[in-house]
């Protein structure tokens, strides 16, 4: 999809960024509560997540009713970040305020000496104030030293306020607040007391996705309500709103990727797998596929007995390993997908989708260890078989940006196209025939085997790489064109 010139000028967008000293400081729970509180108060809130997480944004989308967007300074240049950010605010009804949740610690990024890929980089690109969340369990005066360290590390990052999390009683609150405000001059605008009910369910890739948590937890709404009320009680939301409104006008990018193209023929239909097992999608990918001319039709590999009438398939990431028995039991769906693949239908599968397309999937493999996988018994299940290989779940943990180039024409682009993406998985594909074809050669990252990714059979491609269509801008147009070319 080609870039289109953006209207010139600046855009006023009240905005604030929530960051922390490290992971597990409570950013996501506090963000969930704040989004719920602002939405309840009548604000149209546009949520964002720094980095390439799928799961946190699923909660933000459900709570606000607006599609959460991911922004990443390694995958996107400054104009690309502003393009995604401004588009998110303006699509549909204009948002009243933007809330951005950071990734990991404020300064964690791609390498040791630059802020590329960090929350701090996004704060500077978007010129927004940062609220620093400090896990204050068992510390008081030391919290001031932590805040001062973050304040002084990069003078171009505006840390405007502090939220103290995991606070004990009134004495703990008083000492930590006084120390921070005295030694740093930064106000403490929130105090969240320790409470186990504030926790969200976790597993090996992070939180349990909202689509699954809602279906499995009888008290889901009550828990979100509880978190919202704790945030309303603990955070001075009026002060936070003042800081958000103090953000300067933001320069529009010179070009935007979010431009619909005219279709001279009937719109191709792309089936997108969406259920408890497959729900890792960047909204930009789906929206840009529609803008490139596709009609999206959702289906469930777990619950639906057959494929809908489609011209191509997109199988995203997720947790097929946790639903392997259900996926195996749905024989008619597996047979439909295999028939579609063998008949030449374009199929693109990322990570969990790749695992589902292989021949078998095994969990609880002896000698492989376990990483938050105690709930997974030793078992092997038949999968679709559109791609060769046996997927093993184990302790192998790959979390990395990747850089790749297409080694052959495929559903995601032509030979020579390059991209930046990421991979995040605990599985490996084994028993791959020596003559297998791969569409992607990685210069950074792990892939499926020896730096190769994009296992390909006919028009079916499965990869561990996750692509972001607002970064790899050939994705949407290439996908739609390939489906049109091979439409049956």
C-alpha cells in the first residue's frame, strides 16, 4: 500500500504515557483501571501500547470500545509513530484523550547505548509527559533515589508525576511520598495499596487474553470493576488530566499509510481465525487489509465445523498449545483447511497459526523443561498437516526483534522485500524435510531453522515472524493482490 500525503499542520491531542522502573511494577493493571475510570466518566479514550504486545491491548480495546494500537520505535520511524498515533485518535469519532502504556522499564530498548525501541523514545517522539509507576513494596526513601535516577538519566524525558504501587499502610504512604516530593520535586499523584485482587491471570506469554479470560472467568466484570474503583480511589485523575492537556500540538506526518485504495474488481474475502486459540492480531494489519481492498470474515478453528466461503486465510498467533485437544477434535475444520491449502488457496500463518498448520503438536515434552507451563500435560495431537513438521512445546523461549528479507514471491510480498518484525514463542518445529522451502531469510532473529523462516508449501506460508503492517507497508497490498491473483 503506497503512502498518501497527510493534511499539513498540527494536531492537539491530550495525552499521557504510563511507564515504570521495570516490568511487573503494575503498569498494565493501573492502565486498565485508568481506562475504565475515564471511560465511565464519559471520555472517549484512545489506548496505545508501546512495543509489540498483543495481550494487554485486548483488554484496552474491550474496556474503551476503541481499537488499541501498538507503536514501536524500532519498527517505525518517527513519522510512522506519529502516523499510527494520530490515525488512532482520529479514526471513527475523535478521541478526547490518549493513554499510552509503556513497555518494560522506561529506558529498556534495542541496545545498551540508545533509546531505540524504548518507552522513553516514544515519549520524546510524541512529546508527552510520563507518569512513572514505582513498585514501592518495602521501600520509602529509596523510592526518591529511584525517581531521581530516572529523572536525571535523560533530561529530554519529562517525568511529570509518580504513582506508588504496592503501598502498605498510611505510614508507608507518608514516608515514600514526602521523600519523593522533597528530593525530586516531582508530585506523587497516585498511591495504590497492596491487594491480591488487583492481579490479572498470567501464563507463559504474559496475561491471559481478554477474549479467553472473559469466557473462563465468571467474575471477569467484577474484577475489572474492582480495579477501576481502586484506581479512582488511589489516583488524582484530575491532576493526570491536567498533565495530559499540557502536551503540545503534535506535527502531522508528511504521509499516511492509512488510505483506502479503489478496487476495480470484487473485493476478495480473507478468512481470519479468531477465538480462544487464535487472537494475536495487530489491528493495523486487519484495518490495512480492508483498506487494501479485502473483506474480512472471522471464523473459529475451535468452534466452527467448516471454513466460511473465503478466497484466502490469515491464521494469527495465540495459544493453540492450550487448545490442542479441541483443535484436533474439530476434524472437519482441519480437513477444510488442508483441502484449501492443497488446492492453492493463499494462506498466511503467524506463530500459533504456523503451529496449527504443522502435522503434530506435542506438549509436556520430557527433557524440554517448562516455562509457566505446568498446566500443559504430556500429549501429542494431530494438527492440519498443510505444512511439514512436528511442533514441540518446551522451555525454548525466543523473544526478539527480527529483520528479514523475502527469498521468494509469496502471499506477503515479492522477492527482495525487507521487513522488521518480532518473534515471541516457546515452541520449535522439528522433523522438517531437507527439501523444504522457506520464503524468509533472517539477518536478525531465530526463525524456524538456521535463520530461515516462512515455511512454504504451494501458496501456504507459516512463520514465527510477526509482521506489523504499519511498519512493513507492503504487507496489506501484497496479501490482497496475491489472493486476487490466485482466487479460485
